[in-house]
């Protein structure tokens, strides 16, 4: 075996250094261009089913980014649409419930108003009956006439006529058809003062007073005519 001379040994050392530097540079370039991703072996070989395993990271992001962004936007839009529909349904339900409540309250108010009206009408009728009963004249036909006429002078004139016509008999009748205290002819004329004209002295007196006032101006005017004619 030949022994390298010092000069040859120096040339070999320089070659080794150059090779080492070149190799390191190559390794550096490779490391920059490629990186190991999940599913990839250290040696750089691809695993089964990994399509992007050997591609640069920047390229993978460029490929996957738009699709992922679109999917996210679509998901957000769908969620917003769902919320809008749910909100619209809730608002529609609230409005329907409010309308139903308003209709129910209006119906209840109408019923209450009708009940109040009926109670007031009943109370009014009762008060009128009580007032009529309290103010209705009572007593004998003469006493009733005095209460209805008020004026003693006019009562005396009225009494003078009735005394001669019927003797204060409510049921006095005449073959001519005259009937009652004032001998109305026919007696049915007194129905204009009340349906109970056959038996009620107050009804007969009211009719007689109206007749005397209409025809003679007053009971005394009627009595004056009666004295001259023996009828009125």
C-alpha cells in the first residue's frame, strides 16, 4: 500500500471539506422545500390515503382555504336563517295570542256591559213602581179626587157634579150606556186613562178631570154648565 504524500493528503482534505459543505447545502435546501406532515415518514415517503402529504404547507393551505371558508359562511348563513325563521314564528305566535286575548276581553266587557244595563233597567223599573205606589192616591173615591185635584175650590165643583151623576159609585151605570163616577158615555171611553177603568176610582177621576178641562176649562167651568143644563 502506498502512503499518501503530504501534498496529496492536503488535496484530499480540501475535497472532503467541499463535499461536506455541498452536502449540507443540499440538505438545507431540501429541508426548506419540504416538511414532514402527519402521515409522512421521516424519509419523505407518502403514507397510503394521504394525497397532500408530500405537498408544501403553503400549497396545502391554498388548496384547502377557500372550501373551508365557503363551508363556514354557508353554515353561518344557515344558522342565521334558522334564527330568523324561529324569531318570525315566535312573533306571529305572540301576535295571535294578543289578538285572541283582545277578543276575549272585548267579549267579557260586552257581557259585563249588558249585565250592568239589565241591572240598571231592573232597578229603574223597581224604583218607578215604588214611586208610583208611594204617590198613588188612596182612600175613598172622594179622598182620591181631593188628592188628584189639589185645589179645594175645583174639588168642590167636581164633587158637586159627581154627587149628582153617580153618588160617588164607581160602578154606577145608566141604561143609556153611561158608566162610573163621572158617567162617561159610553163607559169604555175611560179606557184611555187606564185598562182598569171599570173598577178603579182613580182612573175614572183622571179621565173625568181631563174631559172637564178639555171641554169646559176646569171642573168649576163644567159645574157652571151643569147648573144651567143639568148635564155636561
